[in-house]
């Protein structure tokens, strides 16, 4: 369940108390002593959280070390000038010696970096050496002063996280060995049918041996809220053929009381947790947050199973069977790095520690920063820069776009080396309905059975069925049906109990589960929820109920129900008491899935481009999001104690929505690509996904984008690349892309060096001088499967290089130009042998002055059936003439 921020922000003043301010925009709280924000959650119900200032059951004032003058301390991420181990080993490089062993000279080879097992994160001697170097630096710079080192980073970045005062941080920044000091910041968390919707059984899985082998040998790392290792989605005994041990991965599996020995297996090959930054702030509650990789939230278990959960796991919720679940790559392996927590979200220092691991092939991040990073560009932040080192190691990085849509420039995943995924609907919907005695049928939601089809039942409003000692004046929330003792059981028995769905349900103060339990205890035939008129701008996820029930999500439809109910009451004129309940109805039931052709569509909450280059924001010449994937109403595994959704508490599966659900779909599909093309670089994997994406829904019409929170289906228009990136993921096409666009670490370094004023920042983060790179490379010059120009000043030539990863093929080139721009591509025809490359030149001319973004597309059409799409996006256009539009 979810409510628009504009509605909930108006409630902020209602929840100010005792030094804690509740932020209803995302299950958030501010503790006045600490300047950080807790933001977590899918598109789900918000919860009131009181942060408990203790950790592991103990108060932690000893961790807030500082100078004797009680100066305020905070966590800083410190990067050293000396490069990390990954920059010396496993370089991504191009070799001019053949695409395959028998390839002809001059062909380009994708190189997945080798793993140097003798000097990696898993080498304890090297680990200890780097830690000692960091300790020595701290002692030298902060001679005699108090500090607390939280982490030593050394695999992807060389640095550490430390709790110090601002003055101490400034001392560290002046050290000749230190390149960068950044204040820690907070982050937030941004299926049974989707494999069929994506065509996996007869497509991508079928091509490579079926689900029994899909993703085998590929390790996906999840930075999230942990995992429930007892869930059957992660059992390694599910198949007759045993899981192999991935030779390139040697991860660590923590063992704790709630994550005991044996939790890891050949499926779940690694699990750790990172919370040092949170502990130093005194906000980590070991009981609620679990000081282990165990998932007390549910989010991490859900995302891991979407990408890599076992195939054929029965989804049984509230006693109802909703089909069988499967991950996108059900034979792939899972490594879990827990850095997000229910009660406070997470912090960059902990996330960087989670990322700084060796051995995974893919990283899936269903998290985004809490704000745009300040400074010269959004790309320069500890998380994105650590991820660039991961990409250098050949790791494909997938990140959720964020749930901050539908406004333009609402994107919270920024960098071109990160693959950003937006959320779309799929074609399965669950709908319910109530049939009234006046022959009116009202639609609703609710994963519940229906009443007897041959009978109509009396409707009894909660306010009209109170026990003798209860009045509305005594309990203003009694209409929400949270306490069975407040009602007259004899009146309700065998009838339909009507309950009010108020803002308290949105905030988690009242629940559907408790109201259903009330109705069940009162022997009601079913329960009907009508929407409080003050709940606006709201979309309700289907909620499971263990008895017949329905939630009427529309306030207008709720008014129709109430008018019928009130008009059917017979009231004694003298006593003013109800003498007859005349309204009757039956509930149709919402357990059966329906399938629609109007899918996929961009969900209203999915963050939109253009990509913000800085905090002002100026637009970057980078297309974001990169792609759409299913993210709405996704069934997947749930932690046995998961508390993120009260309605699914105690269940093994949950139906969730958000870009958090979309990203792991792509992570799983990337595992299939890595399995088929083990030498593909991260950029080549991203290219295969983007260039083959679909532009149309199931009916053959254009993909639509929802444009508002309120009544999103009534406010939609055709999606642009800033809504959907290259389009909706095409799983089968991505495994047979024909041509790919490749780029690597050096290209990204040149891009960063081309940003005005970035040279010292690049040096600080990477220890590398921009003089070594071509600083005239800008966003449009990166060899991406898209072209985005924030400002077209008269004309520009952009080049793209494609490589043939299929058989010999001839291509013709076509295009549609953005409004106000003329386009010419050369060559218009080319033949390209297997393994060879072809350069395309694109000339764009502004034909009028305009500040309105316009869009076009280049298509490469092969005679063997391959089709490659390149979206064009041009924002500000300045032409030779003075015409303004």
C-alpha cells in the first residue's frame, strides 16, 4: 500500500512528539540528536517508527569518541591515494588478438577479468596488511586523539570509514596520503507470473537447456536487508542435479544465533552484515534489526528470490494458492550483503563496505541515496565510485531507479556505468467486486474468496453494530474494526461487516489483517472496507484476507456504496434507532488472476529522467533509466518474520511493488547473459539488454506512462526515453542481440575528466590524474546504446561503434528525428562479419530554438532478423535562425 508524498507531508505536524519527528513520506523518522533520515520501503504501507538508541541490548555512549571538548562526531568515508587491489589485478582490457581463440586478427575481445585468488579480499594476510596501513595513518594524523575506525576498504577502493570530529576530518583531508574525505549519508530501499510474461520458459530458458540450468555458475550479490535462509526458494536440494560450487567465488558466511551454521549452502554461497556506521550513531537495535545476515524486514528476501529464487516453489498466502514462483535465473547462486535495516534504512559507509567484496558476477542494488550528492557532479559519491571499481572488475551493476516519480528529473541512480531500472506493470491483475442489491456492481481489490454466489447478505456498518458499552464518541476509530470486543456479535453474525479504511491504515496504525480477524471472531460472512474520503492520491495493493472480503479503493465508489446503504436503512422516527438493515450484497472474490493487454506501462512511482548531473539540477548527457522491468504486484519470497508489510507478517510470500522489485528482474536476466556470454563486459551485457528492448505493449500499441499519483490510469500518455529508457526488457532478445556497444573503465574515466572542474575530484576519488585521459569525452561520446544531448548548439556529430556477436550479417539503418532536429546516419547500409566492428556517425542539426525535450530513434535492421534500437533524446536546441517554439 502506498500514498503520495504530497498527501502525507500534510500530516507531518500531527506526529511531532518527544524529540522524534515522524516523516510520513517513507517510513521515516528524525531523531533530533542525529542528522540523518531513515527511509525504507517498497511502495508499501508507511509505519510509525520510534528509534531506540541502543545496540546489541546496550547503550553505546562509548562509541561516540571525540576530543575532550565534546565536539560532535560523525562518520566519514576516507579514500587514500594508493589504488586498491582491484586496480592492479583483473584490469578490463581490449586485446587485438581475436574475439574467440580461432578468430581472425583485428577483432575485439571482451575480457572478463581474471580472479587473482592469492591477493584478494579473501586473503587474510593482505587484509590485515591494508588494515595496519590504515591504522598507522590514523595514528600519525590524529596523534593522541580519540577516533573509531569502522571499516577498512581495500578491494574496490582503498580507504576506511571512521568516526571523528569535523576538525579531525579536516586534518585527515590535509594528509598527503589522503585523496578524499566525504561525510557519510543515508540511503533507502527503493514472482509467480513474470517469467511467463517475459517469455522465459519457451524463450531464454529454453535456448540454454531450461530452468534446470538457467544461470548456473553465476553469482549475484545483493546489497539489501539480508535474507531468510530457511525459505525453500534458497534450498540447494530442490533439484536432482546438485548445485555446483562456483569456482571463482570464495565468500564468507557469518554464523550467529539467528543465522546458524548451515544457513549457507551451494545456492546461498555467502552472507554478511554491515552496520558499523549505524551502531556508532546509537540507532542499531540488535533485537529488531538482527545483528546478522538474517532478514527481519522481508525486502532482501523478496529481491533475492525475484532474481535467483528456485523454480516451482508454491506461493501459498492466507491459505490460498497463487501459483508457483521462480527467479529469473533459478540456478544462479546468491551472495547476501546486508547493509539496510527496517528501523533506520542504511548509510553509505556500510553500503560501501558491502560492495567492497570479491567474487560476485553481478551486484543488485534495490537502494538509492536519500538525496542528490552535492558537489561538481552526482556521479562523485562513495557508492557510485566504488561501483565503478566493481565495473572495472567485470561486475555488472544493477540499481533501482527509485520510487520518486513521476516528476521529471526525479532519478536517483546517476552514473553511466550503473544499469538503472524503472518499474512497469505486467499483465496479471487481481480484481474483486461487490454486487449490491440494487443491481450495481462496484470494483475493488482484495486477495480473498467470495461469498456464496446464490445468496445476498445484509450489510452492517461498524458504527451501527456496537456493543452497549461502546460509542463512537468514546472510540473515534471504532469504525476501523480493530477490536472485536467493541461490537455486538449477534447483530453481525452471518452478515457483511462494513469498516472504514482511513489514513491510519496507510500509516500502519490499523491493519486489514486485524479487521479481518475482528470480522472472523464476530462470525461475519465477510468484511467490506470503504475508502475514507480524506484518503486521496492513493493506490492500494491487493491484500490477502482469510475470509470473504473486499476493499473499495475508490472514494467515489465508496460514496456509491454508502448512499445505497444509508438509503436502505429503516429508522424509527421517535427513537431514531435503526429498525431494519435493508442493504444487501455479495462479494465476488479476488483470488483469480485476470490478464490484460494494456501492459507493460510505466508506473507512476517509477523515477524519471533526464538524469540530474548535479544538485541544481542540470541535465546530464546520459539516458536514465536504462530499461523497464516488471515492478508492480510482484509475488516473491518473504522472510518468516518480515515486518515491512504488516499484512504479510508470518507469510512465506508477499505481493510487493516498486523499482526495488524491477531491478532484480534485470539482475537475474543479466545472469543468463553472463552464462551464455562469459566474456561479455558489463557494458556489453547492458547493451544486450537495452538495444533489444521492446517499445510496445501486448496489444501492439506504444508503452504508456502514468503521469500522476491520483487516478494514474486516467492520467497517462505514451512513454518517452526519460520514462522507460530504451524500453521494456526483452529476455529472449537480450540473449541474441546481434550487435553490442562496448565501453570500459578508461571510457568512464575520460567522461568524468570531461566534466568542468572535475579534475581534482577525480584525483581525490581514484588517485589518477586526468592528464592521462582524454578530457574531451563528454556524455554523448560514450559508446552507449543511446544518444542523449542536453544542449544541442546548432550541430553535433556523435559516433557509435557496434560489434557483431552473431554470424555474418548485413544491416540497413533507419531513423526518426526528434522534433526540431534533423538527423543523418552514415553508413546507411553495412555488412559486418562475426566478431568485427562498425563505426556509425550520427549528424544532428538543430532546426529551431526550443527548450522542450524531443525524442527520436535509430534502428539497425539485420537480414538475419536482428533489430537494434538506439533512442535519441535532445533537450535544449539552439539553431542558426531565431525562430522560437
